[in-house]
C-alpha cells in the first residue's frame, strides 16, 4: 500500500475547510436572525390586521388605572413579542393626542415586563414545536378563505418562523466556542461597562431586544459566554431596545418625545440599580444554583430585572412623566404667522412609515383626521375671508388668504404622499378603506381652497378695474357666503359619516345649486335692465361658478366620509 503524503497541499486544504466552516457558521447566524425578525414582523402584521383598529378603545378603557395600564402593556407586548412595537405604538398614540403622557407611563412599564415572555419561551424549549406551529399557520393562510382565520394563521406562522430562526442561530453558534478569538472577545464582556455598552449597541443595531436576548441565551447555552458576564449584556440590551422608539419620535410632538424619554429613563434607572445590586450581592450565584440551564438563567434575570424595576418605579410613574417634561420642556414657537409650513400631527413611523406594526392603523387614522380637520379649517377661513373681501372691496386681507392657500396646497401634497405610500403596505382592511377616503377628502379640501383663492382674485379685479356690484348682487353674495360657510362647517359635525348627516349635506348642496340658478336668472334680468355692466356680469358669473363648485366638493367629502364610516 502506498502512503500518500499531503504536505503543504494538505495543510492548505485543511485551512480552507476551516475557513469555509467559519463562513457557513456566520451565514447560519445571519440566516437565523433574519428568520427571527421576519417571524416577529409577521406576527405584528397579523395582530395589526386582527385587532390593531381596536387598540384605541382598549387603551382608553384600561390606562386610567396604573395597574391595569401595566397589565395591558405587558399583555400586548407578550402577544407581539416586541416591547419596541408596543412603545412605538404608544409614541404614536401620544403624538396623535389619543393618550396622555401619564397613561403612556403605565403601558411602557408593562411593555418591559411583557418582553420577557420570548426569553421564557426559549428557555422552555418551545422551539421544538416550531415546525408544527409554522405549518398550522401557513395552512390557515393558504387553504382557509375566511380572512380573520388567515390573519390568525399569519400570527401562528410568524411565531413558528421566529423559533425556527432561533434554533438555526443556536446550531450555527455552537462551534464558536472552539474559536479562541471569539472566546477572548466574549471574556471582555465580564467588565460591567463594556458588557452594558455591547448589549445596548448590538440591540440598537438589530432593533429587537427579544432577538438580542435570544442570541445571548444561545451563546450562554453553547458555553461561549458565562452568566456572570451575560447579565451586564442583558442590562445593556434593555437600554438598546429604546432606539426604535427614539426613531419613531423623530419629528413627532413634544409629548411623543417625552414618552420615548420615559422608556429610556425606565431602562437606564433599572440598569444602574441592577448593576450595583449584582456587584454588591451574589444574586448571579443564587440564580445559577436555583435554575437548571444557561438559557433559563438569562430568562430569569430578564424577568427579575423588569419586574423589580416596574415595582420600584410604579409609585413614581407621575414623577417619571414630570422628569421627562423637565428634560424636554415646551418650546416657544412664536406667532402663528411665523411658523414654517409643517405637518402638525402626521409623523413618519419607524423606517419612514413603511411598515405596519401594532396599532398603526388606529394611530395614523387619528393623525390623518386631525391633519385634515386642520386643513379644512384653513379652507373654511379662506372662504369666509374671500367673500368678505369681495363685499368690502378689501385687498388688505388677501395676503392671509394666499398664505393659507399655499399652506393648504402643502398639506394636500404631504397628506397625499403619506397616504399613497401607506396604502401599499396597509394590512387592516378597514384602515385601508379609510385611508383611501382620506386621500379623496384631501384633494377636495384643496379644491375648496382653490375656489376661495379665485374669490380673492375677483376682489383685486373689482378694485383695480373700478367694477361695482349692484345692491341686489351684493345681497346675493352675502347669501352665497352664508350658505357656503354652513356647508363647509357641516363637515365638522360629530354626526359625520351617518346616512342622515349625508342627507343634510346633500340638501345644502342642492340649495347651493338652486341659488346658483336663481342668481343667474336675476343676473340676466339686471343685464336686460341695464343695471349691470358687462365686466360686472362676467365677474359675477365667475363668482357663481366658484360658489357652485364649493358645494360640489363639500358633497364629495361628505360622501367619502359616509362611505368609510368615519368623521373629521
């Protein structure tokens, strides 16, 4: 038998195989993380489609009492497997005026408790059932025609994929304990400051404390990281999870930013307290002695951290809100006329509002309604001011009309862009219907503003060309103003969206049509009687056209609101 000597070639092949193995392990970690995050997103979308629109009423009923508020936050977060998703929802609710800052405190505390469920499920090795859960979910999505059951299937499929991803990461990380460089890196995490910093940065990068805690559990189970060092990483992960809410609050109201500040304060205070406790008392040794596995040890510490911090700060919730207000005081925005054009209520969600997320339909619907209400009020003011300017032949007030018209155009562009982007990813059927109607409503409000701007232009023509209307024509203009304001103001009614209310608006629109016909006949009579100049007749005819169009657009808005079953 000939013995083959591989020499340098054999060593090179062995080195190449080792490097290939390292690459495959790294790809396995990223692939598992991708599945984990995708599963979480699927669950969130399924929950949003199933119950997102009910979040507002749930919050209003349950956040008045602090204990119920904490329980609500914990249950919602346990369901969606993400404290970030719950906190982003709270930030949106506060920004939309749907929740006060004091109410938000309790939900945020509960969210931190609810996020520990993922770690507990991983510790209990529920992942063994992941394929069955995922298959059940996909079966409901593919083979069941009932929409609600399809959404339930999406939730189950997401949960199954989440745990399949965790198992994939766990398998890929097992060989890492053989790599000296990686073990050396992990050993530095026993330093409290480095461990907290690492946990915060890593969690901020992947924007999921559930995922980062799961990864920490797999590292501990593989023997790569010791529990005594892992606790500091765990504390940092609780701080890092705040990054998602921070991003969500960018461009939001001051109150929304304060809600984010409360979330950050909660975790920073908890981290400081527990770091001192761990360094002074043998709490890690006690948990190691009482709990059977590394995964369970980390899950237990996560639960203790959040429960204890909630118990500590629960009596101080009002103080936290006041501290957030002190850190982020109200800013003097100056006079109304000096404000730059901006969206007062609508703000992009995380990632520019591209994803759903729990409660987003309810948040955006209220924000959009408030923005459209504001836009319609500007249009109403312009209709009033323009008619008054025509009657008084006053050009001094027309600059305000033009500035408001520019603002209305700006709002229409921004709202239309926001809605068109959101509709493409909206998972809630009712939410999509309401957003479509709001898109149409925005365009019609903009057209009312255009006709009011036309009226302002007639005032200039009256003054510059020395045109005068007869007493009869002026009285008709006053009647046009009164009924136009009645029609536009009817859109603010609390009864909007009902069939009875639509019938009332339709009567007003018909009254405008009838008045237009009557006034045109009167105009012809004045022309035959020689009491109306040619220029005055042409101008009055144009004014009647704009008057009639205002009524048309008011009715269009009323029909859209009724179709969607919503109000302004």
